[in-house]
C-alpha cells in the first residue's frame, strides 16, 4: 500500500493556479463593471429627476453595491488560494488535514474544507 498523499504535486498546483487565474480575471472584470454602474448611478442621482426615479435608482445602487461587496470577498478568497498554492499548502482541508478532492477544487477553487469536513459542520 502506498503512502497517502499529503499535498498536491507542483504540476497539479500549476493547473489549479490556471483555473484560479481565469476566475480571478473574470471576477475583476465583473467588479470593474459594477463599479462603473455605481459611478453612473451616482452621476444620475445628481440630476434629481422624480422622487420615484430616485427611489428606484437608490434600490438599484444598493443591489449593485451588494453584488460588488460579494464579488470583492470572492476575489479575496481566490487571492488567498493563490497564496496557498505559492506556499504549497493548497488543497489541504483545514479541518481534517487531508487533500480536498480535485473535483471539488475545480468546482470551488477557493475551498478550504473537504466535503467530509463541510458536511460535519
């Protein structure tokens, strides 16, 4: 019987980094889009059309702002995952110490818990 792997190989880590970089690029593009929308909504509120339009604009600004905040958290998680790759600890469950499955990491590349540990919570 072979010894259980305690970390992913450098080749595996490089593959995961490509996946993370792609997701990071997409997320940064989306964030720029949301920030542009927020800027445009702020500019339009200066016009002070009708009260109803102001309320709709405020609701829209809050919705876009919430999306931007959520996206910033996701970007931080992806950047932290890249740091774990650099430190060669990527893909190790922070609760069990075992490797997180490749399938899970491909679906959720910033995961820090295995399915086993996540379901035990």
